[in-house]
C-alpha cells in the first residue's frame, strides 16, 4: 500500500510518515518540558521582590492566571461538551481558549486507550509515555493528522505561555498570492502572516513548519 502522509503530504506507506512521527515525539518532549519545568517557575514571585507582602502575593508576572489554569489538572467547564465528552478542538466562537495542558494530554491518551480497549493512564507523565509508545499504531489511522494537530496546538499554547518564542519569522506565507512572512502571534494570539494577515493554526501551522523544513 502506498499513500501520502496526512500531515505533510509526503509519500508514506502509513497515514503518518516517519518524519512526522519524529516531529510528534519532539512536540511531546517539549510539551513535557514546558509543563513540568518552565511554566511552574513562572508562578513563583519575581526575584528580588521582598517586602511586607506575603510571598506569591501580587507580584506575579502578567498572565500567571492563565499559566495557573493551563497547569490545572482538573477539567474545567469548556473542556467537556454538553454530553460530558472531552472537547478536542477549539470551539469556533471562542477567540481564545485556555486548555489544561495535563488534562488535555490525559484526554488524548484516554482516547487512544479507549480505541485500543486498554486501560487509560491517569497521570500527565504516564499519558505522555503512553502516547509516545503508541505513535506507530496512531500513524496507521486515518485520524493521525487530528492527533498531530491536537498535540501541536497544546505545544504552541505551552510555548506562548512560557514566552519561549522564536523572534525570527516562522516561514514564508503559504498563500500563493502573498510573499509575506509568518510570525508567531505571541501571548494568546495565533501565528499570522505579517502582510496578508492570514492566521495559521492547527494543521496549517504544522504544514507551514513542514514546508519550511523541506525548503531549508
Ligand atoms: Zn509526514
Ligand atoms: Zn500572507
């Protein structure tokens, strides 16, 4: 059987090619790094701020409430739909949607486990291991691109929360009539072309990265 990878459109015997599985492994590793190491640091009071206020009081960096809710392992309203099913995509009518990084990751692993008829991992770390361990299986499925897009979205949310953004343009705009460059949007804003303002999210963002890598 020969076909194309559903993420990057390159020839691949499986729905997800080797390169995209490797990219996904990198995204998961960085997601773990942001969630476990970088973001918790942002919740500590800024260094050098002493005084009468108790520690952690009023001296946090802007956006720390968003960091707090992104690290919150509990499901919050908005994470589930009216039937109690986890929402895996950003609803169209919401401009910004803060997802819980641990519970969304546990949700992805839970979905894979359900499809495989296995017991779902309960912890964030266990879920990352479980997803990594089943990437080959996932790459054989027609919804591989959705899994990829979902992880990529969590990864970009984590990255923009931790302000670890590349300053250089991400890539050339994919619009054939535009010769602009796409920039990371920054805090709570999607990546955009600086010229035509086209927004890059989800799979578009993935394809942009893949196109740039191939051109380099
Ligand atoms: Zn691919
Ligand atoms: Zn453009």
